[in-house]
C-alpha cells in the first residue's frame, strides 16, 4: 500500500506523484494541509523515515518563526504537536510504502521505495 502526503500546489509534490504514476503506482493521496496527520500517525511516519521531528520541519514557514521552533530545548512531542497544529510546517511530499518512507525532495527519492 502506497500513500503520498500531497500538496497539489507544490511542484515537487506534483512531480513525485507523477513519477510514482509513471511507474505504475497509484498511491492513496492525503491532502495533508486539509487533513493533517495525528500526532500518533506523525510519530509512525517519522519512525519510517528514520528521522527526528526537527528534520521534518520546514524552517522557512511563518509558524516556524512565530512558535520559536528553532529552540533546541523543545521536545519531540512539542515539535510533533506544532506540525499537527500547523501542517504547513511538514516537509512535502512524504511517500510511504509499508514500513518505509521517504521525502520526495528530489522526487527521485520515491523510486527508492519501488
């Protein structure tokens, strides 16, 4: 089962989806800005990505500055909660297949899951 956490306004997200489709994969599409993952789901995604929450943050977004997410004292749980409440902070697109995941930046990263 394939899943893509997708933002259709993002060129990398569109390119990653197209690359998957060109390789015969029709992933379940989650428009994460409208339907953000829960904290539990985000923890599972991070585990599949093999990265801490901080590495999934988009640091150029306004909520990153407003919430002072640069603060190294913030816990994993606090960073995850910030992403749940402000899904614009989540790197995109995220492609999940089974117990593995990757970020489609560049889109070719998704091919590692084929």
